[in-house]
């Protein structure tokens, strides 16, 4: 098979993998070597549905010995198959790099023969790239669940970032839809990577020239919407993964139906993009806003509010804790005010040591007063006098949930397409024949009434 045809097949097969950011690596340029992850990491581009993809995101092969029900590359699916030899892939990467088409490589693979054989092929590819071709750019490699720990270690010494896809949020779903992959086969390499990375950082403190093991850490990816787990279960699992395995990122991928199977959503079901978006927002709260998963969702409210981002939803549910005085409130409480992010909270903390902050000062510090005004007091000023509850709610609504986002200006144009992230309620009305703009307006008014009653 021609190399270009292989590339076409294997780049297409890799498009459902979303874990592809290159942040966190510090591999600097070296004399006599090509590439530099500091200046530019993996190249990214965005697909129409907002997914981030790299320019060379490719599988070593899509010939798979496994039969995961949700996967387009599964053994039983009839599609064109191809496999690169390690030299073909190494040469292709370096040629693309030299032409400035790409900045790095995101390498994943189906299971060719067995996990160990596949990993050996991946390692051979990276050895050629790093050794023979002197490639010093960013490499993100996926480890194959079930591979020998020695191979995981060797791969980690060649790549900047490793990832092991957790795939589905529970063991029950995993054994139902991916019977070849056990929970142990996924969590064992994750644990090994976390432990080896810790040992490696201690080693590097003593021997500065010691080889680096996955310096950009590890990440994972979870498919959302293929199985019945709630957002609460997914978020709890996410928090557990960050704590136990020191993951850099957990990526969420809205399930795109590609397979007809009674255990999976039907082919005409739309990918749950709004849910994926909410999970990323909640993930942000865990990592940067000092939230605990149990504060964002709980057993009684196991799913995200479609109309509000998780932080605004928390503020609505804890309205009795507001307003807070920005000149006195602890940093942790500032982080919980809608319209104040970690950067503006830090700026407030620093600035208020020197002076008492007023409204104009907050604006200068980057506070989004449109939202924050209902939740703060400042130098005697307590925001709009007795604001109507509807006003507060309207300031918090997420425009994406109503399908207009950046189309807001043409909201009343009935030909304006709904954004794919629109709330399911809006999509349903539009599917039933209501004009998109009217559907969005109808759902928005109901959401305002419902949320105002909660305040
Ligand atoms: S192992 Fe499963 S998820 Fe991975 S390529 Fe094969 S069928 Fe797809």
C-alpha cells in the first residue's frame, strides 16, 4: 500500500482520540538536534465541532485484535486497514517536521497481535526518531493496556507525555463494551507511570543528566454518553484519578455513534457536546478553583444543570452565602464568586493589601462585573439595589445552552443554525419543527423562571 494511502487511513482512524495537548513539557532545543517543545508543542487545529486535533495525529495501525463495541477500529468492523512499519512512520514524521507541517507527534495504536508486540513497534518508531533522526520535538504516546511494565518504562523514556485511555467510566461498562480490556490492565500502567515519574524526579534532583521519564506527565481519556454513568460518577472518578495517579489532564470525549449495537446509543443520537463542555468546566473547578467533586454534584443532583456552568450553578444553590465583601473575603471564597477567576482573585488579594478596592478598581483587575455585581459588596456599595431574581439569573445563563453563542446578534433570525452544544431541550423543540430561535427563547424563559425560584 502506498504510504500516503496508509497515512489517510491511519490519520482518519485516530480522529476520535482527543487527548492531544502538548502543555507541560520542557524539552529545550539542543545543538545538533531538531525540534523544541518549548517554542512550539504539538500543532493543533480545530474541527467544526470544536474538537482539538493535532496535525500529525496518527495510529501506528488500525488492525486490531480487540473488539471494543464503541470503537470504529474494532476487529469485527469492516473498514480499510493499514499498518506503518516503524521506519515508515519515523521517516514520515521527520519529513513533515522538516517541511514545517507539524511540531510533534501524537502516536496511538490499535492492538496489533497483542499489547507487547504493538508497544515494541511503537518503541522502535520512537527510537528511530529520537536516535537515528535526532528528533527532539514533542511526542505524546499512548500506552497499550496490558503491555509489559518494562515496555511502558522504555516508552516513557522516549516520549514527553504518556497516556492510558480509561475509555469508560465504570468497570461494569468496561466489561460490557470492551471485554478484552480489564480494569487492571488500565490502572496498572497508570500506577506505574505515576510511581516511575516520582522516582525519576527524585533521581533528577541528584543526577541532572539522568534520562527523563515522561516529563510532561500522563493523561487519560474517557468516553461520555456511551454508557449510563451519571456526571457525578464521572466527576468523582476524575477527581480520584487526579489524586491517585497525579494525572495532568483527564480528557472527555462525547460519544459519537459510529456502530449499530443494542448496548449503545442509536446512530441518530447526537453526541452530548454540552455535557462534554460541562465536564471540562467542572474539571477546571477541580484543578484551579479548589472545588471538591462532592460540592459540584451529589447523589440527589447527579447531573449538570444544562443552563448554567457548574460554578454559577453552585452560586445559585448557595445564594445565602452571598454577597461577600471583596476587601475582606478569603481567597477561597473569592474564587467562588461568578465573574471572578483565579487570576482576578489573585490580583484582588494583592491589590487590597495596598488599598481598599472600589468598583472601578475591580473592573481594572479583570472582574466580570456583569456577573459579579450580584454577589459582592465593595467599599460600601452593594451592587444594584434589590435586584430582581430574574436579572441575577439572566446574567449567569450560559449562551451556548440556548444554541446561539456567537450567533447571539442574529438570535431572531430563524435561519440561524443552533450550535451543536445547545441544551437537549432546545434541540428537541427544534427537531419537533419549532424555529431554532423560538425554541431557544422558549427554553430560556422557562429556565429563567425555574432558576429564579431557586434563589
Ligand atoms: S483496543 Fe479497542 S478501542 Fe483500541 S483500537 Fe482496538 S477496538 Fe478500538
